[in-house]
C-alpha cells in the first residue's frame, strides 16, 4: 500500500494501526513490518478506536449500538458527562494492545486515538493507566498547538483539541510525577508514559527519545 511504500522509502517515519478494522490481519502486519525493516527509522503505533462504525475487541464492552461502538458525538458527550464505564474502557484498551502485540510480536511504539478519543475525559485516565502497565516504553500523542491564543479562534475544532490536550498533558505529567519520572518541556520522559508533543498546523514537532 501507499503508506508502506512511503515508510520503506523514508518519506514518513511512522504510522498507527487500527487493529479492529475489518481489513487488518496478520498478513497486513507482516507487510508493514517488512516496510519498517527497510526504513532507516520508522515507528508503528496503535490507533486506539472507540467509535462507530467499528466494533469492540473486548467481550463485554458497552454501551454499543448494533454490536458497534457508539457514534463520535455520543461517545464524546458520554465521556464529558462521566457516563462511560471505566472498567470497560480499560478492558478495551487491554484488548486492542493485546491484538497489536499478537499481530506485530511487540508493543506499539506509540498510541494515538481515532477521532482523538484518547483525549476524552474518562478515556484518557484509563488509557494512561493501561500504558503504564502494558506499553511502558511507548509515546502517547497529544494534539495541542503552540500558536498564540489570539490566532486560534478561527478553528473551533482546534480550540477543542487544545483544551482536551492541555488537560491530557497535565494528567500525564501528574501521573508521571507520582512515579518520580523525569519531565521535560517537550513532554514526559522516563521509563513509563511519555508524551510526544506533536504540534499541528505546520508548527515544529518536538520529541524526546
């Protein structure tokens, strides 16, 4: 596929995988691993999914509609109101990480979220907790911008992501401090959850290895 070709030719340095997508299987994983092996450096991440039209990988996840996750609006509002079941979110994170490990033979290099669900209230707490235990060396993506506040109002969606990302960073930093991990201005570094500070709208991306 096009993504694999771009990775193998060093045009991009990473991609994330939606392990619950109908088209994903072991053959796709092997082809991607082959492309990464030909690249100078490339990362493979987990694209954590919690919205329709995709289906949960855990057995008891709910609520669902027709066996699928709820829509993005229902998932977002449910998380903001605190109506999601934390235990079910945790089990779904575990199931998707387990599926990734089964397909690729290792943990993901980083985790991001389909439709930014990993930034949502309730979801972010369970994701960060699971990463501590299951993917201790992985990055987790945030979506904040560095542009001045006065320049952001033309992009309402961007403002929402800025707000969610700010809370996400504070929670991750607090969790890291509670485990006496090192911190830096570009994120959280150390042997557990690390934040990859990826700036949108053409700004610089800052990473700490």
